[in-house]
């Protein structure tokens, strides 16, 4: 067997293989005899093929036998060739050329992809990155406490006229020139006066409405005026608990008083911001390596990534159209390329540096999780018995080890900002 390997690009290979007839003859004859043994000649017995019947058999079946033999032989010699060359294809090979006839050499050419060869940047000589760190403000604590008050609030039904911030349980019948539109009725929907579509003109129209009362209103829906007849089943007022010691113990029985609860909430806020900062550092490391590494993402890996993304979206949106699928593929391609590049870079660093996760690492992390949340110890143990969860657990620890290793060489310029700036940005994007 002779092989010739051509490099089309960093990940695409063209493999030409030539196998002499002398290496093929025995296997070809076995296939020929096997097929002949199942052939029944006209007026004869199965497998008894002689003389003119043998000539007729060869005339009618040689081409199909040659095709079947070529197909079986390609699989065999393709595997032998890539094993000999120490190549690991990452996609199904594409046949570019095939030549074979009885008593002639088998010649074929296959194009396939492998993981690309590339050089990592000289990161061990130190590399510079930037990361943003937000410092919590008093507003973060106020917002967090307000959220807790909302979560632990109660609802009280009232019989007086509705006003801003009241919750209404309503039926909404869409109208066309005052007439109800069949099939356009929403029953027992909760709305909150003064919020969303029920602000401004809608708020003015509904203020003072009482239980069992009807009113016609107009709502601004995506820039269009839509008319409804609204019927009120119930009006409720949200009762917000006071920020006192009793509230603190309701939220957290281990809190001594409201001061203690505020301290715990503040610590949690600080932890969350620190986690976001660490993510920012990790993302900056990823950006550095992707930008500094000359690397092409293989087409097959991009296609597989996008296929997986589309399938995930289909589980949420079963009736997805071809246009929507195309939009997902188009809008997600850059993300796919970046993630694939980082995957290949990460894999190479892990292999070169022999970064691994031991059983001790897994047990230590599991112990930490249980100590942090002892009340859910049983649930954590059950969760980690699942094979998929185990793999994610393993991957999380491996990634943590990888980033800890890379941070040893990173010079991080930290851009500290008050969290008020973050809120402004978030508000601007809404």
C-alpha cells in the first residue's frame, strides 16, 4: 500500500491511497466466490455455476462485485493508512476519486479534517489583560432588601376602587369597532396598575375601577392601539413587610436581628460581584489566547456546533421555520468559531501541562458543597450520581485548575467601577 498526504489548509487533508492487485486478489476472490455460491443459474442448482453460466454470471455481476469490494476495501485501507500516518479525522471523509477494476490496483483519494496544528502564544513570559471590577454601593443593599420584602410579601383583597400598584385579576376581551373578536379573549389574567402596558392612559382609564366592574380601554401594543373590554374579578393590594428583627428571622432563622441580616446580604452581594470579576478575568484570558493564536476553526466543528445549537433551540421552539434556523446559524457563527478556537487552545494547554482532576479533587469539592449547604446534603449526593452531572462537575474543576494555572502568568489591569455605573448601563439597554 502506498499513501500520499496533501495539506489543503491547517485542518484539511487529502489522502491518496494505492493498493496493488496482488494484495487484493485473495480477498476479491473470496467475495466473488461468496456471491457466486448464492447464485442460481437458469435451470441449474444454487452455487453450481460452470461453463456458459459462469461467463454469464461474470458478465452480469462483475461490475456490482467490483463496487462492493471497493467499498469494503476502502474502509479497511483508509483505516490502515490513517493509523500508519497517526492521523485522527474529526469528520466523515469525502471521497474525491476512486478507481478499481478486477486485476487492477485499488486507488482512491479522500478529503477529511483533523484538529489543526498551531502554536500557542508565549504566555509563560507573562501577558497583559484587563478586567472590570464593580464595587457594591448602598443601592445594591437597598435593592436586595426590597427584593426580599417583595418575596416575603402577602396579598390582601380590597373592595375599594383600584389605584396605582394594585393587582387586578381580569378578563380581557379584544374589540373591533366595539364588537368582541371571537377567540381573542384572555381570562383571569393578573395585571398591575402603573406597570408595563397598564401605565399612562391605561392607568388613568382604570383608576377607581371596582370588583365586578367593566371598562373599555386602549393599550399600546408594539406601537399599535389595541382595544379591550376589561372585567375585574378581584383587586389585591401587596402588603410589604417592615424591615425589622421579626422580618430578619422570617427570611433567615439564623439571623439574630435585622442588622445581622443586612450584614449577610451585603456579604452575599460582595461575593456575587467578586464572582463576576473572576468571570471577567477568565473571559479576558480567553480573548487574549483566541486573538493571539493563529488558528482556523475546522468547518466540520463549526457545522456540528451550529447543528447542536439549532437542535437545542428546537426543543424550546418545536415549530421553528427554515428562516429562523438560518438566522440562528448566521447570527451564531462568530460565537461558534470563537468557542471552538478556545476549546482547541484549552485542550492543548491541558495536555501539555498535564492538568487533570483527581478523585481527591472531586471528593474535596463535593465535601465543600455539602459543608456550604448541609441541609441539601442528600440532594447533592443524588445529583452527583448522574453521569452527566458528574461530567459537568469534573469539567468545572478542570476549568478552574486551568484558569488558576494561566493566572500565574497574567498581569491584570483592574478597572474598578462603582456598581451605580453598571445599573446605568443595564438601564440603557432595557
